[in-house]
């Protein structure tokens, strides 16, 4: 895609909401899904209205239809089709006396003639008459109903016709035999519905089988005269009504495609996981369902729809939208957004998407919401409508990987050129520096001229919608690669594989796992099952390979991981979604920064796919699952005989330290060089982080360095508050796009953080003299006091900004210096309110 205009019609052929097999077999294309959906909820009135709107004469249809929908029901392949005909009769028994709706519409000047008082002509007349067209119906006999008169009780038939025609304003001409169309009153359009063997008035040759338009302008033909069944005649009459209305409006005979009768279901509904549920028998005595029986039988309906994308990804359920609506809303949001505020949630939606593309993989039409979300991030970035704060942490981490932690070297002792270059990706070393060193050692043993390139592939910039930064990262990478002689990339990270293959077309890209599978494992490799392991369940003999979403499209790499895992001693079970259907662990596409709650929902859903431990070959996947308590192992732990991960995950600061260590280890072991040690701030050494706080920093995407800066600033300026717990200080500092808050204790010259959080709210007018002089008396706040001024904080109105929207709230504030205290709960609630109400963030 790539251009906004490409999305104008994208998704228009989405199959979600299209007719199920039962409806396609129905001569009326009745929306069985909608009718039974209401009935399952016990809403008989809504179900009946749905049925009446589609059938026009619901009682007649329920009595004379032979219900082909039952045989077409997908449940027929499991137990028995839902008894839809019996349910329609039950609806008529309960609600059939309800009068048809009347609409207060102005009368239309056009006149429509209908020739034939059978079911086809009646359906067309009622539909157009209810829209206030002047309709005149000619019937050669003395009674209405046509073929239906011999198929059911005459009195019930005529009563139903009279009931449903009431208020439609149709003028009847009974005992009026029409020999030629000129015999009728002048008309703007006409329907020939003369029944089987009836006069066709030279309209059969060349008629349109979809719109039922004849070769004569304004004249349409439908119903039993074309061979339709009695119920099918109603369906054709309704299509003809739509076609007539179009002709009246624009003088075209080709009808409205959306109203044409559909006979083929466009999607398949599988029965996997559907429990057997026999049909509810119809009572022998009455031959009709009672209300309770109808509810039980309706409960068997699967409400078939094309839900492949919705089954594969939780995003659709989170936003309650189908693909077509998502795309239309996104397209509209850019135009509407330039003018101000909308109530759409497109920005939230496209930011929550992991961009994995699984929806496009499973969609029969290839509609890819991941690609749409990616492109609209770029479109909104170009229009200054996309919140850069969502990706700020990840872009700064990318810059670190491509700056201080970057390294590009030809093979030790080589001539500067290489056939292969090891590209581990920025997260492999962040998880464990030994991964990088051991893998490079292995590759050098195979190919002595293998170069090494430590940097980020640029995926975070691409995911953030920042095309310029993405291009800059790729250009720098490409320049180094070309200087090495354009060698084949050997990637340990599936995301890097996909990114390099997409953005460096023609560059050879190979998986480290393919190399291991082809050339064999290093000496001593084997599945780790030692007695000292604190997580033996992660080393169980039977496990599942969890394919990261980025591996989709690289089947050779996926199979290579399985070959390596078997060689290491594992027996493997496949997950429901794997290989070509690989699902995201929940942290791809920067979702963790924009919607961490949804990220967690996705992760827990993946964990529930199997009780077996997961074998990972993406460090992000492994760390994500480990953080949620899932037994898992990175396959390189077993390949290189490393101690399998168990315990606490590294914090953001520790991950950066690991990246430095990976670079230093490579320089020292392979090139005999010492890496330059980073400068240490003496103050930082006095800040001691517990494991619990490090976990909090990890989930909050906060670096230890940022927490130290807050504490140092607050200690130097005394701009901190004490309380509610005595001896606990809290302060904040705006760093870049975020405001960071830290609570800490002081003890023996050390600072012990006990809480930390960050948000994107800016505090306006702080530290500018407070509320005036010695302080304006306000209502008492929490037991908080300003350390700098030595006075209690009082509640006062504060002004803040989020996504350039101002907000106000009563918050604890120092009446002298003006510093405020914002609780995490207050901030989260205000952010949520704004994000729910505003689209253009």
C-alpha cells in the first residue's frame, strides 16, 4: 500500500457480515444470523421484526416454505441443522398479530404499476407503498395470493395479506385483466408479476436475471412467470422493488448489486471445537415449538460469519469493530482530524496493533489490518497527529543500540571483506551478552571471514511511523554492510530477518538456526535438564516451539528451529497457531508503549494455548512469557550450554548494560581490544534499586538513570514532598516527552527507591510563586508537606496538559513554591478520559 488514497476502497470486499450458508440457500436471503441472534437472547419481538422486514409476509413464508436453510446449515455436518422453519413459525405464533410499522414519510409523486396479485407483486407493492410511492396493483382475479392460495388455509392467508398491506397505501384493482401495458393508468415504472403461465408482455427476451429489468425502459419482470417458487417470488419482488426505485431516481435498469439474491456462501465455517447438540424435537401433538423449545433450538445456532481475523487476534474484540469499519474510520479520521476533535478511536487502534499481519494471512481477501495500522501511523505522523510519546522509549533505545552499543568489524585478522556477517539484533545481547559471543564464535568456526555487526535494524522507527528516522537507521546499516562487501546476513532475531529482507531487497538473509540445523550443533550442546535448575519445568521433555510473528514468511527458519530442538532432545507439539499462522507474543509493533494492558491480554492468551513449556528463538518472546510466569527457554541456552534463564528479567537499565557488555565481550574475545567504560555519576552509585523496583522500572519502561536524575534533582533543589508515610519522599522531573515520578527513602547517605512511574502529562505553571506570597489557605491535602518550604500541601486547582489538551484538577500543592503532587491514580484516570474522548491526540 503506502499511499492514503490506496485505502479509500481497501477492505470493501471484507467477508465479515456476508451471508451464511443458510441465508444463501434461502430464496429470500433472510438474515438468519440476525433473527436467531435476537431469539437466542430471548428477544422474540426483535427477532420477529427482523423476520418480517425480510419476508414481508412472515406468516405465509413460515407456513409454505420448505426450509432449504435447514439442510444448508453447517450444523448438518455435526449433528443436525437448526430447525429454522420451525423457529419462524414459533415467532409468528408469539408475535404474528403485531401490525407492520408505519413511517411518517412524505408522499412521492411517482407512480408504479404492478401487474399480478401473487406473492411477488404483493411484496413489491408493499415495499414501495411503505416508502410512499403511489402504487397501483392489478389482479385479474377477485382475490390476492396467487399460488399461495392452495398451499395454506385461505382465511389465514388473506388475513396475513391484509395485515401486512395495512398502511402501505396500495391501490387495488381486482378483477382487472391486463391485455397490454397500455391498458393501465400512466406509470413511471412497472412490474410484471403475472405468475406461472401468465402474460409476459414481450419482456422475457433479454431480461436481467439480477435486477429483473426488461429490455423495455421502466418495465421489470419477476416471480413465478420466470419459474420462481412461491417463496422465491417474494424474494424477486423485493429485489425488483429496489431496482424500480433506482430506475425512478436515475433512469437505470441495472438495479442495486447489494440487493441481488445471493446463492453462494463466500466463506467457510469450520466445526472444530463445536460441541454436539441434537436438535430440539418438535412436540408431536401441536407440531409447533413453545417459547422455551424455541429458545433452546435457537441456542444451537452458531451465528456463522467470517471471523478468521477476529479469531486469530484479540484486537478486533478489544475495539468491537470489523475490518471494514476499522479501515473506513482510519481513512475518515485523517480528513476529520485536520479540523479538530472526533469521537473515533483510530489512533488508539492503530497504536495497539502489533503490526504482525496475521489477519492478512488468514483473510481470504488478504485484508491486512497490520499493514493498515503501520501506514496510518506514518500518515498521522506526517500530519502531526500521531503521539510520538508512544514510541519515545523504543526510539531512544534504538539510538543507544546504534550509538554507544554499536560495533561493526570484519573478521579478526581478515582483509575487511566478508562472505557472511553476524547480525544478532539489538535485543539478543540485551538479554544475555553470552548469546552474541557464543554464536559469533560458532560462526567463525564455520566461516573464518565472518564479520560482526552490532546495531538495531531500525524496526522501532518503522513501527513508530517515523519514516525519516527509519530511513536514517537503514542507511547507516547499509553503509556498513556495503563496506564489508555486501555479505550474507546471518540473523539471530526473526524481526531483523523480516526487516532486512523487506528494506534491503536483494540482500542475502539467513537465519542462525538454519546454519545450526545444516552444519550441526557445537560440541556439548544438549537440552538442559540439570538437577540444579530452578525452573525444571522449562526443560521438560515435551515442549512447543513458539514461532514469533516475524518468522512468518520464513518457513525454512521455522523448520530449522524444530530440527535443532529435536536434536537437543525435545519432543515437540505444535501450537494451534504456529508457522504460517504465528501469533505475536503481545509486545510487537511498540504495542507495549501504547497499550500495555492490551499487550498483557495478548500474552496471557498465547500462554493459554498450551500447558507445555515454550521453546523461544526471539528474546522478546522469551522475556515476555517469562515475565508472565510461563515456563520457557531460549533455544540458544541449550545450543551453547548456557544456564537457562530463570528468575528476574533484566530492567531497562540492565538491558542497556548488557548491550555494552556484548560489545565489550566481542571486542575483548575476538579483537583483543578493551571497550571504553562509560562515565559513572558518583551520585548514581548511592541510589540502590531493589529487585522489586527494577521490575517496576521494566514494566514502566523507565531507565535507572532516569530515576536517578529525578532523585538527584529533587535532593539538590529540595523540591520534594514528604508523606503520606513519614520518611518517604516523592518528587518529579520532566525528561524529554515524559514526566518521571520517584518515591524514595534516605538512609546512611543512600537513596532507596520504593516506587516509580512515568506519564506524558505536562504540569503547567509550576514553581512560579505558588498561590501567592505566604500561601493561600486551601482545603487540607493528604498528609503531605513541602520539604523546601516546610509547609503542608493544600488542595488547589492545577492546570496540566496531555496530548496538547489542557485539563484541570484539584491536587495537593505547596502554597509557597507551587510544586504539586500528582498521584498515579489521578494521572491514569485523566489520561484515560482524554484518550477515550479525543481522536486527534
